[in-house]
């Protein structure tokens, strides 16, 4: 079956948060992590069929979604999930916030890598919890967490280790030995682990394999909360169907107690969409991955050919983490915005020298974006050259 990811869908006049941000401006939105691709027909048809029923009262927990999720985890990861472990949520971000509030007290500390997806940072801030940030370092073109950086900083108040695999914004898919090192760290300091694995289907690098943290062994399972959703993979983030998988009954009870009366149940159409995605969307997903892989490879080549910019090739996601520190501008995000590029600012992730580039777009949009990027870099080089000439004349 052929899928057309080159199809241009005008989102400027829709309800798109991504495109509304720059309404009326000649700025390409390449920031928030949704794609510009039409979701697969299996999802659209499933929503239409449910809508035709015409009654949208309170829904029950859908056995269909739970069943397909359990089957999927077993076949893809050899991870055998008991349906009782699954807590349905209206979004992974709510799971991050619930984990902080359920598993740390007011005087206790969370641990998270940096740079990291902004809700990891805001979840601690909103709950008024301290956060210890461990740096990601670039090793063999992969962004990996430096656990050794915790030495000398641990104070005995640390309770929750927050991980992201595949990593956002770096795109790393952690190897088994790296996950085992994270587990050993959690064991050493008796930490609960919240693992955001929402991008697990978006593997771009041939040969890489997603390994759920909780699948490492029984100890990993019993100290973990795994957050998952088909939302990023099938472009249904606006529908908000996610889940937390919590094997430990005590942790699950604490999690549910904190969400009670605050976090609502999942929308019935979102549940229908999620089930259809995981049950019938595999061919579409594989075609999308091929398209994204081509986008990634071309983007990495183009970015690394530009003076002042560097980008490691992400193993997963549709997000490029671009180092603009050598460009020598006060804020790369603001600089590029003036040249028609709406990136996610690195400051939001913990490093203002970077920008995050969403390449989940048509090739035509990507080519337009790269042309603007080239112009922005050329303008900076021209300015720097003029400044040097001016300085030498007045020296």
C-alpha cells in the first residue's frame, strides 16, 4: 500500500497549536513535536465509525486497547505486561507530573538528565521539588547520560530518577548495557524510576532496538513507571491517549491516589484512535519511518555542512538537536526566528546554545527550512566579516 507523506496539508487555518504560533508571519513552525502528516486511514475510519454511533456518554476502560497493547509489548519487546499494571492517562506529561507528586515528598529531590524534554523540568518545578540534573555527553555521536556526575552531589534526599528513552531531544536509543548502568545507579541510591518511552516506535537507525527499562529484570520492573502512547508515532497527540505501566502494586496505588479527582479519564475517541493505531497502523508506521529516515539523513548532511552548526544523527524520533554555539549569537532560537525558522529554544531543554528542529514534515517544507537555515548562517558570517573589517579599520 502506498502512503503519500509529500501531501501538503494546510494547517495554518486549522486548530493547530504548532502553526498558530506564527500566524500571519513568514516563519516555518518546526518546534512542538507533532508531524504535518495525515494520520493513517485506519485511525480516521475508526473515529468515524465510533462517531456514527452518535452517543458520547461516559466510557468504560476499553478491553480492546489493553489487549492490543499487551500483545504489542510481548511481540516487539518480549515484555510480558499484566493488564492490571496499566493505568490509562490523557497524556504522558500528566504521568510525569503524577510521578513527581506521588513518589517524592516536599523536601525530596528528583533526578533528570539535561538537556531534557521541558516537562521533566517543569514537573519538579510545579510540585516545588528540587531537581538534580545530570549532563548528557556526546559519545560516538550519541547523547548519553553521565551518571558519574552525580558523585559528590547526592544528599540522601533523592527519590525519583526520570529517564527518557528514546531520548528527547538527543534521539539516543539506549543500549542494554546503558540501561543496566541506569538500573545499577537506581539500585545504589534506592530510587524509583520513571521512564518516558513515548518515542519507542520511531526508530530510525538500522539495527537499533528499543528495550523498555522495566523489561530488564524483576527489580527494574518493581521500581519503575513506564509511560507510553501511540500519539507521537501516529500523529494523534491532540487526542491524548497514553498509559502508565506500573508492575509494583504499592507504587500503582500511590500513583492512582494522587491522580484521583484531578486527572480525568481518557476521552472515548482517543481510546478508539489509540487502539486502531496499534492494531492496524503498522504498514503506515513503517512507511513513515522510511520517509523520516530520508529526511533525517538529508538534514544531518545539510546542517553539518554549515559553518557554526553541528548535529549528531538521531537514532530515533523526528527531532534534530542542533548545536549552534559556534555561531556566536546570544540566542540561536531568536536569531533563527528572525530568519523565518520557528525552532524549539534550547533554553527550554536546559542549554541555550542549541535549537530543536522538528523534521516530521514534508520534504518540500524541509527544503524550505534548510534554505532559510543556510541564509541565516550566511547572514551571520557576513556580519562577522564586516565586524572584523570595521574592527581592523578602527584598531
